[in-house]
């Protein structure tokens, strides 16, 4: 595991920031091709009837990617292209992604699993997850009941009762 020393700040660090900093360094603990060396970036948006997840996967063969939906969790697993054997090279800097990756994201609601679609184009994976019917917003019509009109109760027709 690599330890990174952070400069002390003049103001106390809120607990949430301290935990986020600790967790942001966590994937670097997995080396030599382990999961999470560099997780792919992704965006999740709500298009009304569906959630759309876009993930950058340049240089990844779509056949090496697995997309799994379990409950409200979407998991993307895969493998970046393996390094070519280049014996005799002494790297001074290596920043390109290699090895396996896994990325999981919790969706805000349930999805229609049988209707999920995905496409891979120009190094970007786009997954469209239609919302489950029970998660879609809808307006509910209120029927019947009584309305209050100037202190007197009226029936839903809006006319006051006569005595």
C-alpha cells in the first residue's frame, strides 16, 4: 500500500472531507492488475423515463466488458488492453490504464431489467436503463370529497347546501 502524506491545513478538516480523502486513495492499494487501479469515469443522468449511464472506456474491447444490474445497483466490469511485451524498455513514466476494473453505482430507483440497452461507440459505453413503472412520477387525479367554500362545506359540485 502506498502512503501519501498530505500537508496540514490551517483549519480543521471536517470528518466527511477526511473520509473522502481516505477513500479516494483506496484504489491505489490494489496494484499488479488488481481491481480498481484506475476506475473509468462515468456520468449518470435522469432523462425522465430512463437513467442513462455514460462511461469512458477508450481502447477497451466491448467483448471484455460485463454489465450487471442487481436491484438498484449497476456494475460495470472489464479489462483494459494488456500491455505489449516490450522487453528492454525502462519506463520513466507509466500512466496508461491497464489490467482489470470494476465500477458500481447505485441508481435512484428500480429499472426494467429486460428493457436495458447498451452501445459502445468511439470509446464510450452508453447504457440506457428504463425506469420501472412504479418509479415513474405521475399526477394523481383527486376525485370526490368535499370542498370548503367561505366557511360553509359544499359538495364537490361547488354549490352550497341549502337549509
